C-alpha cells in the first residue's frame, strides 16, 4: 500500500493527504517529524536526505517534496476517481498555470505565512518577535491580494475548474485567515476559501486537524 511519512499537523503533509482524499486513493500515513521525531534518524534520511516531511513510498519508489508528490499523484491518477475528480488539468497551458501557482506557494506564500504561524503558534509569548510577525502579516496581505486579483478572473487558481493549483495555497490561506482576523477584505479569496472549505477532503485533512 502507498505510504505517506509525516505528521498530519504539517501543512506540507496536509497538501498530500488532501490530494489523496480528492482522488479517493487509500494510503497508510505514518507519524513522523515534530513531536514524533525520527525524521533525522538514519532510516528516514535514507529515504529523504532533507529530513523533512512528507515522503511518499510506493512499491519501492520514494519521492519527497510535497508539491512534487501532489503532481505525481495527480499524474498517476489522471483519469480521476469515481466522482470524476481530476487534479491535473488536461490543457497544457492551464496545467502550466496551475504549476506556477504551486511554485508561487513555495516562493511567496509560504515565506509570508511562516513568521506569523511560527511566531504566534510555535513560539512562547515572551520570546516572540513582534516586528517579524507584523512584517509577515503585511506580506500575507500582499500575497492574498495577488490571489484575489487572479480569483477575480477565474473561479479557482488556474481556471474555472478545481486543480492541483489550488491545493498548496489552501493550507496557507487557512492559517492566514485563522491567525489574522483583522486582515483586509479579499472578497474573491473569501469566496474561493468558502468553496474549498466545503470539499470533504479539505475538511478532513486540514480543517479537522489540530492547529499546532
């Protein structure tokens, strides 16, 4: 059976589990990293030299980097599932646009949310850096504005169809909305977020997971 190594509270693991849920692909998820440790031990490093989560293991095939795992799963299950849900766009240009938003999540969105999440959730109050947190909030607003502009043109990130272009940014916006209630209004992002929040796989693998 397909195995996913990684704790479910990791946003990167959540991307992969969300994708698997959409595709209705069963897997065994193994807690590792964070409070579970073992990600810096030799057996895990032999699979993933970065020592981070998640890692996919399937019939002797190993793959790490969450967005690459999502793309792999979408490509393998490109015919979709019984509900006709496909994550990889068939149109080349839409597929490229979806992949660009996946890359944008790594280079822009993740960098924006990291100091906010780490500062408010993972750091004791007496050790927080208020300036870093506030700077992060401003970067999050700029990030959300970019999304809002795109979502004024299309229903989802890459087109009017849900795709893997939406998956990496979903957990980021969840964290932003939860941690920054005093944010500016982004009506298109809020409309999009309401729609993805209604998806069963997002609810199970993101909304219902402990926020730690």
